[in-house]
C-alpha cells in the first residue's frame, strides 16, 4: 500500500504491518474452507438441521454470518443463490443485481453505467451535494443519518487530502444486501465512490470488505482492474481492504483503525471521521447501499428520489429475508411498506409454524412482536416500536426459538466481539452472558442475580461508548418487555 500525502508519521509506521494486532480478529490466519456459519439466521433455523448447527458450534474459530441467510443453516460450501426481486416502483440499488448481467465493465457501460459520473464531473461539488440534500437520502448502514449533511460536512473541511471509505463489512446477521450489490454490480459501487470523491473533494477511496464474502472480493478485484485499465475513474483511486472477521470493525471508527493497521478499538467521538478520519484526514464513511444510490440521484435528480418512500424515510430500501420464510431472498421495496406486507406478501409467511418475532438490524436493536406488524417501514416508525430499520437484514424466528436461548446466543456473540475499550460492554456483556447461561440450565436467577442483570443492562445501555454495548442491552430489554414469558427466570 502506498503512503498518501498528508499521512502523519505515526500512521505511516502503523501501515507497515498489521501483525501486531492480528490477535484481535477471529479470522487472521484461518481459511474459510468448509466452514459452518454460526450467525443468528442459522441459529433461528437450527431445528431444521441440528447436525449442521452442531458443526457450527464446534468449529474453531467461529464464523459469524456468511451472507447465505436465505439457505440457513449454511456453510461456505452452500452454493444456492437467493431469489432477488425489485418490488419498488423504481429499481435503484438492486437494478441489474437480479439479472447479474452488468457485472463486467463493457456491459455496465452499455447499460449507461458511468454516465452519472461524467454528469457529476460537469457539476460543481456544491451542486452534487445539493442534489443529495434534496434527495433526503439517509444512511443505510443502520443509523439513518442524513447523507447530504454528512457529505456537506466533509466538503466544508479544509485540507488537500480527504478520503471516501465504503463500509462493506455487513456484519449484521441476516443481511446479504451489500454482498450481492458488490458481487453483481461492482462497477456501480466504484462509480458511486468516484462521484462521492468529486462531491467532497477526495482523491482516493477505500473499500473495507468482510473476509466472509470471497465472491464479492473476486468480483470487485476484476472491476477495479477494468476501471484502472479503462481510466474511467480519472484521477480517483480505490484500494480494497479485506477484514479479518470482526463484527465491531463495521463500526466506522473501528473500521478506520483497522485500515490503519491499528488495534481496531472504537475511537472516542468527537472528533468525528468527517473532520479527523482516515490518517487523521476528513473522511466520508458510507455504507455500500447508501453509496450505490448516488448514480441514480445524479441522473434523475434529488427531488425525483425524494418522491419515493414515505414519512421521513425517502427512496427505496433493500431487505433480505432469512430461510424460514417461504420466499427467502433479497428485495428492493419502498419505505412505507408494512411489516405485515413484508412478512406475509413478500416473504409468503413462514414455511412451518407461525412467526414469533422479527429481528431487523442485527444483534444491537430491539425485536418486533407480531402485534406490531402493522407498523410501516421507516426510521422513526421502527424506532417508535423499539425496533430499527437497521441494515435491512430480516431474521424471522418461529416458535422453536426460546428467547432465553436467543439471548444466550447473542450475548455470547456480543461478548466475543466487544472491542474492549469501555468497561460496561467489556465486562457487562460477558457477565450477562454467564447469567443467561445459568438461567438456560433451568436454574432461575436469585433475586440478587436478577437485580445484577438489570443493573448491568441499564449501565450498558446508558454508558457504553458505542452502539455495540448499548445495542445489546436494548435488545435484551426489548425481549424482556415483549417476550417476558420466555425469560422469567432472568428478569423481575
Ligand atoms: C457495532 C456496530 C457495527 C456496525 N456495522 C456496520 C456494518 O457492518 N456496515 C455498515 O455499513 N455500518 C455498520 N455500522 C454503522 C457504521 O458505524 C456507520 O454508521 C455507517 O457505516 C455509516 O454509513 P451510512 O451513513 O451510509 O449508514 C455499525 C455500527 C456499530 C455500532
Ligand atoms: S461498547 Fe463495546 S464495542 Fe463499543 S467501545 Fe465499548 S467495548 Fe468497544
């Protein structure tokens, strides 16, 4: 990797090797051959193939979420491909993904690819950012932060060196959206990054891709080579960094530390990456799905984008459904679709049994109860029922899942993924996991044990440094509130 102008001397030193921090990761030295997935979608489907789940539990190191949640319990040998469909009035992020026909440079160009980049280069940076602001696009990585505001904030930063970072870590269990966008439309991501670079004044970008997605890596490497050979990105350069199996590296500041070969702990904010990001330079960190909206917005205008969707959630959203559904797969829908429509019409209900709960947004958000299924998909609407849009990965649980087992599973994951920077999460997640495990053996927690658990969760929710610790607590409290009958042995 070349050193970039503007890098500090210290950053240069860290860039030389990452070996010092390899022990942080699960998959530093592991190949992914014949690995069984231990993610939550596979947990939800474990009764459909107990022997596969057993293999996953016994595997060392564990592998969490291979992005094959449509075929859970899955392994790296699972070759099935999901159903992919556009159900929104306009296909934006999944356009071409279902067909898989615009993967290579020539086909992408023939389908009008890279014309939005050319158009954006005829606009000023301010004009591009204004279009984004008008689109009301919000980040698809989980937090729903207004994209235009983030772009404006990086554009407003002084300095000759800025970076674009595409977050392709997609760690949320149940989510395989970014995976297929990258595998089947890699040039759209490259085009979007170059547009973003022009918008904020960044000359180079990084893509941080999870190791668990080897086909996406292969597709991207070919596309990057084609882009360089054709010169289509102009002066804009892109580097690919492959993760080593850490959920918390999806958090933007941990991700930046990982790219810099530092120990990937969360950074204290402020300052935010928009001011002091990669190599201490202003940096735009955006999720893959957020970014691939850019070519459409530049081509059709921000206002046209804002006409799609509903409430304060404009545009379309990709969702992915897990294997328990009759029609698992990847769908582009418009915001405003109700959870009931997603479950019953899009997913076709569950294959066996009725639905007990929905998880959207991985292990760090609350669950949705069937009584809440009339809620329409939107950032505020989901927040109001104690759930989240998250990344769009949807894991349905049937009545084979006991919520105490789910808590033990998620806190085992959460504790092993904690970056360790703050005490509430580092100690709290592990201690809570032990308490859930104790209750799992059939022993109700003592009055003191229940009080301790409540205090741990409350402290994690209020004082954790990042959404990992607070989100685990929110999830547990949501289960206590909505599925109390399963967890009486732990709470109140
Ligand atoms: C524990 C944790 C894990 C995260 N993992 C991801 C991830 O895998 N992919 C992602 O895009 N954002 C992830 N995020 C959110 C990022 O920190 C960040 O908000 C996002 O990349 C910003 O992009 P956006 O504005 O386009 O949503 C995670 C956040 C937390 C707290
Ligand atoms: S909440 Fe957990 S993951 Fe986040 S900074 Fe604290 S220890 Fe690290």
